[in-house]
């Protein structure tokens, strides 16, 4: 059986001060072709260094209220992924409790 690959591309258009003006992404296997986004957070695990490498970008016109929603939804997704990856139900529930607290404090609910 031959190996296959899948590619995801991020394109970041910068202004004269190198501040992101436009973010687009393409993922052909997912049917995504140059879709625009206002923010992105990518985390990669470096096993050799035992550390997380991150790319956090947002466009200069990303509204603060949307950023709060983006963070909340990302935290919820992280707790779901943590549950699937570790099967640690107790910590996953604790993380969900924090997500509820975050939403309450940010007045998202």
C-alpha cells in the first residue's frame, strides 16, 4: 500500500508593518479552497525538545467580541480533544467547568 499525503496551507497577507491583514487557508482533502479566516491558533508538538510550538495570528480587524468567542470555542474543543486523546474523564470535566466559568466571566452565555 502506497503512502499518501495531505496538505494544509495557510496564507498570511501582511501590511507594511508586518501585521496580518488577511488570513486564508486551503485544505483540498477537506474541500477548503482559499477560505478566509480572522484568526488562527496552531500548536505542534516537538517530541525531541518536549515542548509545544505555536503560531497564533489574527487580523488587525478581528473584533474583540469575536476573539472572546474564538477563545471560548477553542478551549471547549481542547477539552473535547483532551478527552478523546487521554480518556481522562475527570480532567476533561474539570476543563469543561473552566470553559463554563470563562463563558460566564466573558458574558458569552
